[in-house]
């Protein structure tokens, strides 16, 4: 397998950099999808005479939609590719290899979205109402198709399902979490569009309070599907791999925290929408609407973190580990070392003491750097600060047992020793200690620990790591 080195952004961890770009993009993209649907609704309200200011609103809102979805959405979309190839080129490689036709189709829909959007933007004042509705319908359909297609690929990473057996495109695309997540994201898209509408209405100076309140109450209709969210959430949960369920349900405090943020923020929005907008038909001012939108951003961030985080130790469940190593490669790498096919030098200026620490730094980059920094966010030198060298050797040799959301160590006894020397050197800066020749006895114990750890991940389909750990005892 070809190696593509992880770009390290210390003190930020690559996964966090990826998550930041991805969360902003997902937020914008989902808004673009919901925005298209909302505009169709308001165009229809205008054409049937149900809401007198609907037409004015459509024209005002569309400018925001174009600005956000064409400019910011497209820029962060490119940003995702740019970041992803630096963080996990092997994962992106798999996504493209298996789903190139899906990506190609998605680009066509994106093109259609841009064309329909541009035509509307340019000509909406000169063409008939029906033509406007058709363009908006085309825009909304194309935008939603992008969501549909990309979500197939994204959800495949978490639950590849039957694809694992035969790599069939159909099984991979319509994987176990495909429908719950597609429907869930569609509802999120509608919610975001409704909340943005509340902000936009507040900026329309030409309207009086009563006219604004009416528009806001129509926009709130887009929040009604939120009632289905809990059911879709539960459906999604039951389709997740058993092990990932374990993480979010308390096995990993960070995952549980992010899940709680997502659920809490969604409940707050839903509760406000139900009581304020539906029961009492209140007017929301710009500040409240912005606050609700921020909550929605928090919910998106929490949700995406859970989806990303619960894939550990895989980037494609049961197929490829987060560090780009395939499970079937581990045994071979235990023999040949993990740098046999890694020709890349360290980046200029990486602090090392000599040959052994250089090797250690490369082992770190190959196996640990996607999820850790050396000394920063999730920094290994901080995590191991109380361990002596032997504890480090053993716990890293048995990585998947140390924490079951880490993959097994995929190198030989010398790789392990170099990594430990590098991490120790990073704290102590004792060049002589770090670069002294390897001792036979140490390598032997390293090998013993590696053999004891085995080359398999701790949890296999159908059980949680916690259950696997208990079975071991
Ligand atoms: C799939 C992502 C991932 C990979 C790859 C990974 N780790 Fe981790 N590791 C984690 C997470 C998440 C934690 C939990 C951190 C915490 O508890 O705050 C962790 C914890 C640790 C800890 C602390 C364990 C403890 O008992 O407190 C050490 C040490 C560690 N990792 C070392 C490594 C080393 C060395 C490598 C590379 C050989 C590596 N990890 C690869 C995700 C990963």
C-alpha cells in the first residue's frame, strides 16, 4: 500500500483541523439544501396569495442563500478536499476508488444547482411566477440530491454493511445508516433554513412588526419536521456498529459529552419552536434568532464529532484503520517494520536528536499522528508523563488493549523502541540516552509484548470493546 504522510499541525491535532473545516462546510451545505426548499414554499405562498410579503421575502432571502451556499459553501467544500488529503489521503483514496461514479453524479447535480440558482438570481424579476417556481424547484432538488449522494458515501464510512463482503456499490451506498442519516440531515436542513429565515426577516426594514411576525410564523413551519428527529436518532443508533454504540452510550466520556451537546441544543431549539412559535405565535427578534442559529451550529458540531469519533479505531469501519493502515497489513508490518514503504523524510525543522529519534518520529507520524500530537491536543507526551520507559513500551505494544478505540501497533520491536525513545527524548531532551544502541534484552521483551497483544483489533462485529475486554479476563 502506498504511504501518504499525515500533515502534522501541532499543537492542533489533524483530526480537529479536519473537523473544524468539515463542520463549517456541513453547516453551510445543509443550510443551502433547506434554503432551496424554503424558497419553493414561500414562492408557492406568494403565488397562491396566502402571504402578501412572501415574494419580497423570497428575493431578499435568495441573496443570502447565494452568498452563503455559492461562495462560503463552495470555498469550504474545496477546503474539505484540501484538508482531507493532508490528514487522511488513504481514506479519501478509498472513497474515490469505490464511489467515483457517485462523486461524478454529485458534481452534475452541483452544476445544475449553480445554473438554476444563477438563472433565478439574474432573471427572477423578468420571468413569470411559474418559471421562478420551476427554477427554485430545480435548485432545491439538485441541492438535496447532493446531500443524498454524499451522505451515502459518508455513512458508508461508519457502517459499510454488506459492502465489506463483496464491495458492491449498491450495498455500500444504501448501507445500514443511510436512510436514518439522510432523513435526519434533511430535517436539519429545513430547520437551519427556517432559523436563517427568522434572522433575515428581521433585517427587512421595509416591513412592520405584524408583517414580520406573519413571515416568521410561516418560516416556523419548516421546524415542524423536527418532531421526527428523536425517532430517526434512535433508528440511527440501532444501526450503528455495536462498538460505536458503546462509545456514545458512556464508553467514551468525550463522545457522550458531544452527543449530549447535540441532543441538548436540538431540544432547546425544538422546545422554543414548539412553545414560542407554534403555541404562542411569538415574534422572534434578530438576537434570539441568531442565538437559535448558534445553538444549531453547536448541535451540528456535536453531531458531526460523534459521527467521526465513533468510527474509531477505523476510518472505514472494519476496513481501514484511522491511520490509513489496513487490518490485514498489521501482521506483515510487525515483521517488516512500519517504515519499509515510507520513503518520506521528516518535515524540515522537526526536532530530533539523531537516527533513532528520527525513526521514532516517523513511526509516530505513520501510526499515531492522525489522532495525537506529540505535545498539544491529545499529546502523547502528556498522556504518558507518569509512565516509565517499560510502562510505555508495554502499553504501546498492547495499544488496542490500552484503549480499545486505538488500532493495534503495526510495527516491529525496533519501531516500538524508537518510538518510546523519541517520546522520552521529547520530554527529557537527553540526546545520549535517546540515541544509544538498542539492547537485545529490551527488544526481546518488546517482541514478547507485541506477540501477547496480537494483531487483531479488540472488538469485532457484534460486540463492544468493553465486552471483548471482559471476555479476555
Ligand atoms: C484512532 C485514533 C488513535 C490512534 C491511531 C492512536 N491513538 Fe492513542 N489514543 C486515542 C484516544 C482518543 C485516546 C484517549 C485520550 C484520552 O483518554 O484523553 C488515546 C490515548 C492514548 C494514550 C493514553 C492511554 C492511557 O491509558 O491513558 C497513549 C499513551 C496513546 N494513546 C498512545 C498512542 C500511540 C503511541 C499511538 C501510535 C502508535 C496511538 N496512541 C495511536 C486515539 C488514537
